[in-house]
C-alpha cells in the first residue's frame, strides 16, 4: 500500500483526466459528509480550474511549491 506522500506524488504527475476521476471518486467516498449543493459547486469549480489550465488561461504551480508558499503565509 502506498503512503500518503507516495499517493500524492503519483496523483500530482497523473494526466488531468485521471486527476478528475480521482477527485470525483474521493468526493464520492466522502459524499455523506458534504452538503450536495456545495459538493456540486466544488466539482464544477475543479472542472473550471482544470479547463483553465488546459486552455492556458492560468499556469499550474507544482504542489510542493504551492504548499511552501502557503506555509510561508501562515507560519509566524
């Protein structure tokens, strides 16, 4: 079984179509915990973001760089 870090590493280098399926499956597995309207909004937003990356409207930031930037913002 993969560790969480290994799973994340594998997921972040996967094709966008596979990431979309993974996101959908993860959300599906947690669906009981979410309000359905918010769930749909989240899926739609994720699909919009993937489309923006796909058409070049925005540039993706590698996960490790994004996390480092977030840590800088929230750590004292």
